[in-house]
């Protein structure tokens, strides 16, 4: 437990006092005195906590600026190592470590007359006349070898020295300088005598530093006093010589007038103090006269020499000025060259430098050169403005030119001028796009069909080539290759031409127009955002206050820019409406945005592609965070396009349905259904699937089926489609063989042995067509319409129930008409044959022989009913009960009428009539309905009742005989044979 406690305490202390860690330095290389930024961890809790900072072994603490616990800024000193670590030492964490290193580059010395692209600190130069340093910084005063003796570097590791002298440094410019460290490092092998010599050198240097200009002047005063004594002794010659010597000595420290006045004043004060001036007269006045004469004589003697000297000095000064201000004098030419090379950044930097140095100069020469610079800069402003307003251009170039113009303090607001120019250019691009497509359409570029002769010849060539490749063995390999090459070449031509003419003009126009908007409007919007937030301008604009002024202008122009975006989106919508929905535009706008050929109506598939394209445009603009109110016109356009696509698709589906009878092949399945209902259902399902994408509600869109007008129109068109198909069925039922391409009807029987003798192929008669159509009508009502109702509801049609109800009513009406027509055709001959058959051979119910069996007319009627049964059963088993029941109703009704018309029956006549009525009733018993039973009952009630048992027995025997003789024929009427076969 104690160990655990110590470990925990140790961890806590280590977290509290972690040593500094340097993880980065920027830049990681440079010359001495380079400003660097040091980053890391635990770099101190404050400025007072930082007690040490070394880079490549040089102490940089004096220039260090503590920013935070992870950042320190300092300057790199003249390190003795080319590359080394960055060590930070703090009171809280101690000596730290480093994971990075810094490389010290050799400093390139640049003279005062040398050209340089960067600012260079002034280097110290030595005045040989006064033996004094001028214009030097304290850091540059350090001597390279302070001892003045040869350096003998010792091979002592720096780490050992650091451990021997903690917190000290061998750098004599450091605050923590250690002389012992310096001697061990640089003079460990130096002899004692040399060290004594070095000590003497240090003493001389120390005493020399104490001598200033004042001590120097004082040292020359002895000469003046010697001259004073000479004047007192009236030794003028010596005084003159001493004076000339003093002049030669002192001239280095001041001008002639200053020396003369200072000398005379000091002599005058000296003479007055000892009384010599009063006794001897004005010695200083005479001395002044002598000095003036000497000066005049010297000027006379050296006037020519001094003139040449002044001229040389003037020339030298002029050359010095030209050399010193070469930057300004060469600036106009440099500006012109850099403009030609496109180095606008260099031009701007040079201009800013010249402006700061010579912008307010009063020197005529400088003013003249600077005026030329301003002229060149003005031309550059115009050039950059022209490039900025030039179209097309990238967003990067626009931002670059705006920044240049901002740095050059161009008048006006170049950014806003660029925005206005871009807005006009986008509108012009959209207008040109429309004009190009309309022009192409007028010259015939929008055809969707290949040339008829080319297509026929191409297809015939393909067919011929295919036949040769399939079956011929007489071709040589060369012929085969040639034909194959021609085949593929022709295919490529057809594919390319078909691809070119595939899309209608309006569709390609919308795609091109959307590409223009999507490619240009985002950059237009981004340019505005950069204009508003001030990111178009550089730091120079920030400092000058120009950015704030332009931001204020941007806020004031927000409504203007909003109007530009509205105009672009409105222009886009109106151009699309003019191409696809011209009726939604006012008459004057229709003339402006229309002009398209409206003869060719676009299909729903093309409209779907247009909707997809417009949606992509809306999504791309929404991604730019453009306000929704500016994009609402595009949403309105999408709604109108979706409604138009819905109605157009339904109308085209109606036309497609009207052409379905051409595809009727009259091939029925075991339920008497042809492929026509399935084709109709497939056509409707495909139509609904094609509407899935345009009817889908994307974010922000309105449900089309919630629009009352669109809902009503869609319902009407769907009902029209259903009725169109019902009309197709009615037309097929009434067409004759000459009107319809009657393919052979094949029978798919549930039981192959039933009606095996029937031929499998036959042409459908009008009655058979009626039965097929009746079977299709029943299938429509029971299956197709219900399936379509589910599909309609699934795809959002809210009026599916109404469509199904109206469609069922229409198909029922058709079914009734067709059924009545078929019954009329089949029952009338049977019913019409009953009365002639009953009274054939002058038969009389009052006077007839005893019955011996069922007469022929009834058998013929049964055979006719059996033939109807066979015909219906061949087409549809489900129609058999319905058809036979109706025919038997007609037959029974006719028998009842005929029996009721007989005035009286004999015994034999009544027995004969009862036998025939009962035989017919028993034969068709499975198909009796309440109406037919009532008719048979009325017919039997019209007959006299049988009185004797012999008559009843005879009736039963005759009925059994009839059933036995026609057992095979009557088998079709058995219930088991009329059950429909399920799919």
C-alpha cells in the first residue's frame, strides 16, 4: 500500500511539474537574428517563469517574448552550431527537451550600396579620420576575438560544459557569461604568456573605450595654449605655425568658423584672466585679423583646387544619390517590365514602398519621378479593371484582380463593378443559349429521325451481311472480313447519328441552360459572399480602413444583389416555360421567351428528364445557401412541369391504349382470355412507374395529387384511358375478318382429351370474337381493374376508387350489349325452329297417334343448344352457364307460348306435349333458372293432367328411352363438365 501511495504521489507531482517540450519551430531555418515562433507544451506559466531559452547553443532569453504555455516568440542569435535543438528552461518545470531542430544559415553580408530585395540592417563602418564607429547597433559591437590572440578550440562536449557551469554561458554577449567557460572552450591549449598578452590587450581596449570625443578635444587644447604663449611673446611666426597645426588637428571635429570662434574665445578668456589682454592691447583682435588674412590667402591659393574639389564632390554626391535612391529612379521601368510579365504583386509592393518613402517628398527630382510612377500605376489600375470586367474569367482571377485594385487604392468599388458585369454576362449567356437552339431548330438540326433512304439501305445491308455471316460457306476469308468491317462501320454510323438526334431540342436546351446557371451562379454567389465579409481585400486594405468602407457599401447593396439573383432565376424559369410551357406565360413574354416549334409534343419520358435537370439546378443553388424565397420561382416551375408531365403521360397512354387492338392475336388461354388485358395492365403499370420519379415529392415540393385541379384532370384522363380500352374491345367485337388481321386462335384446354377431335387452329368467327371479348370483359372487371386500383393508390392517385367504379360500370354496359348480341344470334334460330318443327307434317294436337318417343324438332333444338355449348366451352368454360341459361330461357319461354296458344289437346296430344316438354327440361336441368322453370311450369299447366297410371307409366318409359338414346349428347350438360378450370 505504501508503494502504491508513493507511485500515486509521484504521478501527481509529475503531472504538476512536467518539463517543457518543444514540438515545433517556424521557420525551421534562417540567418542570425531571424524571428521565429516556438510551439510546444509546458513552456511556462508566465513571462517570469521563463528563465532560459537557447537555440543551437545560443542564449536567446533577452529577445524572448512569452505568449502562452504553448507559444514563445524570439530571435535567433549568432549560434556557434549550424544546427541544434531548442531548449526551454522554466522555474516550474526545469530544463526541457525538443523534438525539432533549427538550422542556422550563414549571413550574407550586403554593403550599403548593394541591391537587396529585402530590408537589411545597417552594417557598421569605420571612420578612419576619427577612429570612431558610426551607425552601429550594440549587438554589432562585439568583437569576433575579444582577447586578440589565436583561438585554440578544445574538444570539450557542450553538454559537459553545461553540466559544469549550470545556468551559465560561454557567449561573452550573454547576460550569464562565464569567463572560465569561454577560456576552456576557446583557449584551453593557449600558453600563459599569450594569456598575459591577451590581458594587456583587454586593458588597452577598456581604456580606449573610456576616451570619447570630449577627451579628444581636450587633448588638443595644449596646442591652443602654446599658440597663446607665442602671441604673448610677439612671436607671430610661431603663433602662425602653431595655429596652422591646431587647425590641421581640430578640423576633423568641426568646421572652420566653429574652430576659429572657439579658439579666439578661449584665448580671449585666458588673456583677460592674467591681464595680458589689457597690457598688450587686444591680442585677440590682432589674432583674428591674422587668421582672416590667412584664410583669404588660403582661399586665393586653393580656389581652383577647391573648385575642382567642389565639382567632384557634387558629382560624387549626385552619384551617391543616384546609387542610394536607385530604387526610385528605376521604379517606372521596373513597373513596366513587371506589368508585362504579370508580376503584379511585385509592382504593388514596390509602389507601396515608394509611396511610403516619397509620397510626401518636396524634392523636385523625387516629385517628378514619383509622378511618373503614379502615371504607370494609373495605367495598371485601368489594365486590372479591364481584366476584372473581362468575361469569362475564373473566381480565383476575379478575387486576385480585386485585391490588386484594392491595394492600389483604385477609385470606386471594383468588386461591385465585377458583380454587375458578371450578372449581365450570365443573363447574356442564357439568352444566347436560347437563340442558338432556336436557330438550330429552324435550320433542321432537331430532327429525331434518320433519313428514310439511308435507314432502309442501312438495314438492308445489315440484313444481307447477317445472312451471309449466318449461312453462306462460299465466302472467302477476305470477303468475310470486308463484310464484317462494313457491318461494324455502318452500325457505328447509325449509333452516332441516333445519339446526335436522340434528344429533342427543348430537352437539350434545358440541360444546356441548367449547365450555364449551375456553372456560373455559384461563383457569382461566392463572389458576393466574399465581397460582404471582406475576404476579397488584403491586409493593406484592412489597415487603411478601406475594407470597412466596402463592407458598409455591401450592406447597402444587399437589396440590389437580391434583385440580381431574382432576375437570374426568373430568367431561367421564363426561358424553360417558353420552351416547354408557353401557355403559362403572358402574351408579351411569350414573344420574348418563346419562338419554339411546338408541333412535336414531348413525351412523358422527356419531361421526366427535364424535371430531373431542373431539380438538379435547384439542389445546386440550394447548396449555396441562397434564401428559399429567391428560389421559389423554380419550385413553382417544378410544380407546373410535374403537373404537365402527369397530364401529358396520361394523354399519351390513352393514345397508346387506342393502338392496342392492333396487337390482338386472338390466342386464348384455358379461361378464354387473350393477351390484350395483360397488355393493357402492363401499359398502365409502366405508365405509373414512369410517373414515379416526377410525382415524388422532393424537399420543399408540393404533392401534385393534393392540387384539386390536377387531381380532377388526372381522374378524368384515367377514366378516359379505361373507356378507351373498353371501346377497343367493342371495336374488336364488331370488326369482320376483313377489318382485322385475324391470327389463328389456339385453344389451351384444361383437359386435352375433351374435344380432342377439334382442330387446334381456326379463324375466329364473329360469334367467337364476341365470346372472347365477353371473357376479356369479365376478366377486366374481376381482376384487371382491381389490380390497377391498387397500383393507382400505391402511386398516390387519390381518386382510384372513383376510377375503378366508373370503369366497372362502363365494362358492364359493354358486356351486356355484347352478351345480348351473342344470345340474339344463337337463340333466335333455335327458338324460330320450334314452331315449324312442332307442326311439321300437318301435326295436330287434337288428332294425333299415341306417342312413341320425342320428335325430331326437339332433338334438333337440343343439338343446336349442344353446339352452342361446345362453342362457348371452347372459348371460356365460365361463360357456359350464363349463355346456356339465357338460351334455355328463350326456348322455354317460346314453348310456353306455343303450348298456351293451343286451344285443346287430345289425350295422345297432351301426352306427346308433356313428353317433349319434360324431355327438354330434364336434359337442360343444370342450366335452368327461375325464369326458365317458370316458363316450363306454365307450359305444363297449359296441358291436361294425366288421369291413368298407364299414361304416367308410358311417359316414364318414353323419357328413359329418350335419355338412353341421347346419353352421349346429353353428357355435356352434366354439372361436372361445366366447372371452370382454375388457373
